[in-house]
């Protein structure tokens, strides 16, 4: 909007400069419809017309430049929007992959918990087997000692 202010001012000045051209013939018109100007008035009028034409050309150039800037801004905005859409798609894909990885990790944690539980049960069973084996070894040792004692007793009795 700030760029349009000089343009609007220029158009207003041009209109004000052209207004006397349209208004003068109606006030100073002779019955024949001709207007007589002095050389100085003609030069002034000609200078005003040249200045007005120059102002109009400058304003047209400004308008063209602003239109090109607007087109550039539109293209840049479109490119930025496309890049943002691509980035959003990439983020959504990464989110999906992250969720899949999270689900996989939860499944692995569940399997690990089940394996820990199974390992704990196996350790309990192994400890029971060790205790049972220790009891059997103790019984076998007692049995061997008893057999030895009985054998010694039999030999003692036989020797007597």
C-alpha cells in the first residue's frame, strides 16, 4: 500500500494538470470556438503536457515494476507453499515411521518381559533340581557310609 501512495499522488497531480485543459476552452471560448494563446501560454501548456506525459510514463513504469514484484512474490509464495507441503509430508512420514518403531519397541519389551519371566521360572526349576541333586548326593553318601559301616561291622563280627 505504501508503494501505491506515490502512484496515487502522481495520478491526482496529472488529473489536476489536465483539468485546466478541459475547463479553459469553456470559459474563454470565442464565439467561433477558437482559443488564442500567447507564445508564453503555449510554452507553459506544452511544458505542462510534457511534464504530465513524463509523469504518466513514470507511473506506468512504476506500475509495471510493481506488477513484476507482485508476480515474483506470488511465485516465491507458491514455491514456499510447495516446500512447506513437502516438509509437512516428510514430517508425517517420519511421524508414521516413529510410531511404527515405537510399536516395535513395545513388542520387543513385551517379549523381553516374557523371556525374563521364563528365565526366572527356569532358574527356580534349576534351583529345585540342584536341591534335589544335593539331597540325592547326601542320601547316596549316607547310604555309602552305612554300607561301609555295615561292611566293617560284618567283618568285625566275622573276625570275632
